[in-house]
C-alpha cells in the first residue's frame, strides 16, 4: 500500500495527546521522508491562536519530546505543512468556517483524515456537524476518521456510540486506534509465531501450562484524576490493550496478513473466551488500590491522597483477571492478565510458561532450580524475545541452571519508533490491520462487563497494595496451581 497525500485535520490539537504524541510522531515521519509530498496538518482548537503562535507551540511540542533529535532544517520543512483553525467544536460556525478553510484552492489535499483527539462525549456532536457540512462526502477524495479509546464506557454505551457513528460513516472509514498495536514488539509477536516453525507445534494446550500478560506502571495518575477515577484500571488498560495482546498470542494463523483476515482471527479468539458469570467474578478477577510507599527511593502518596480523588473512592488502580479460551488449541490453559499503577517497575511483558517434562530425570542430582521453560516477550521498555531453558553448569558435578536464549531484535544504538508514527502512516496507506473493528470492541466489553458490574455494587471493600510493590499478594488466589505465580522479570528466576 502506498501512502497518499492528505489533510490531517486534528480535533483537540492543543491538548495533551497532540502535544506528547501526535505532533512529535508527524515530525519524525517527515524527518524520515515518510510523509507524502503535499500532506498538510490542520490543527483545530479553541485557543485564539494565530498561525505564528501555532508554529511556536508546535516547535515546543517537538523539542520537548525529542530534544536531541530536533533538526531546524526538518522543522522548517515540517512547519510549511502546519495550519491552525480556531473554533469551538460544539458550535456550528466552527464547521462552516472549516469548510471554507479546506476549500482554499490547492492549499489542502482532498483526501482528509479527521483525528478525534477529544472527549468521547463529543464524538457524536463532531460527527453530526462534519456530516451536516458534507465533510464526509467522498466525491473528490477519501475520508477517514481516527477515534481514540475509550470506545464507550461499557457494552451498552459502546453499542450506542457505534449506532450513532454508523449514521455518518461506513466501517471502512473508521480507524479505532489502540496505540499498543503500533509497538514494534507487539507486531513482532505475529512474526515470531508465524515466520518460525520451531515453536508452532508446541503452541497449544499440550505443552503450555499458562500464559501471563502484564502491564505495570511506576507512575500514578498525574493530572488525569477526573478521567481515571471514572474509568479505573480495568477500563483504562485491560479491556483494550491487554485483551489485544491476548488475541495476538492466541489467534490461529490468518488466511493472509490483510486487515480483515487478521481481525477475523482476533475476533474468533475473543468469541471463544469463556464468559465469567457474576457469581464467579471473585474467582476470576481481583482489584486493588495503591497506598503510600516508596518508588525509586522517594516517598509517594496513596491513590486517595491524589489531587481530585474522593476520599471514599473505590476505583481500582490494579486489576487482574483469569481467562480461558474454549477452543481446540487452548482449552484448559489459563491466561492471567494484570495491570497496575505505582508498581515496582514500568514494563509490559508476555510470559509463556511451558509444562514440565513428563518425567524428571534429574530430581536426584544437585539441581539448583528445576524451572519450566519460558518464552518471554518484552514489549516495553525492553524490547526483546527470550527463551528460557535448563542447561548443565560447567564442572564435574551434575548441576543445572536456567539460562536464556536472547532473540532481541533491536540493536543497541537503534532508536525505537513511537507507535503513533506507524499508525499515523497506516492511515495514509488505508491499512486497517492495526486498528480495531467494532466487533473486536464489542466482544472485549462482553468479557469485562460482568466484572465491572459486580465491582460497581460492591462498595464496602477494596484490597490495597503499597506503592513500589508488585501488587497485592492476595491476587495469587487467581492461580489454578500452587506452582504458578506472577512473573515479574525478564531474567531467569529460581522457584
């Protein structure tokens, strides 16, 4: 697919996402000569800025995120693409003036990608206004709309939002973005699985004991109190990012690597996940909230001490669930997913634990640790693929130890590409492989909704864990076996 010139119209361009992700990503694409000639970036915001003020702000956004990579020559070329449109997105005048701006002869390409970096509550209004002003008409060029998560607050709201959006757009025009899918290591999961034959015969219930997917953060909620206290860890991370990782690990080989074939297989996984009835929630899900503790040698406060958080908040900052995929490949294999704020370390990992050999020949020897084999995929910050095996130690005695084969794909001096760079470029190509189809969103909500509904009515108690820890010890109750425990390291562990 070839990237075509377009107008990137960014609603909410003066907000946080644009500042820390979108503008730096577009700049880096231009620096790499990946933005098609003629592409324009039209920022839409309420602030009463003129063109010069917008260019100054854009410069600051990029310099703040890439101080060592800022190139004045590149920025001058990039700034020639930038325009600013001031207006209130809730007022009709904003859109009539936007039509006039976009119709300036030869200034803006007729292909338009609308990026909605705004509150989900405003999606419907913006869609209606754009449609009323015929900005979705594809008579002279394509129209694509990029929507940030969260897509709904629960299953009912997601379906209602989809129904409203569908009045104005076809599914082929909608790009529901999950930036996790733009990460190189996440995409490498598919390559690792389907380009290498050695593990495929083992990638099933006969050889795999269980699979863990972890996303931990050492930071708190920052200035996002309003959003986070309404969302919580389950909605913020687990329902979207972690379930997407699960689908990539568990899916069957697609017919081809085109967008629809990939997404068909991901949906099959989500449809096969065993429903969790309300009466079984406590055996399949765990929530907790961080209290004060130490991170990096510094004392930090608890969640209830954060600015803007009610003293009686029951919002979870840690969520863990156990899922089963009832299909031929995975029947009986537990998948453990967890995410949390203010944990010991910021990292995202996929840990695949294999079964022990059917017969332990070396039990009577001086073995330091008899660990199972693991396949470990580091998503961030360390991007790696490691296979843990047991080997004999050098020497005369029969002693073994765990060691890892490192298949890391990034060279030491290579700089990682931000996920948004990949995804923004895919929009220009019309490649929807890494964007979510609505049935993916819908089935993901079906999985977590019973948990969220149960937690919503249980207001008398929530477990806690100290900031700087790996989460609450009691979350171990989710494991099927005593031998199973949370994997928190990418280096060999002795159990």
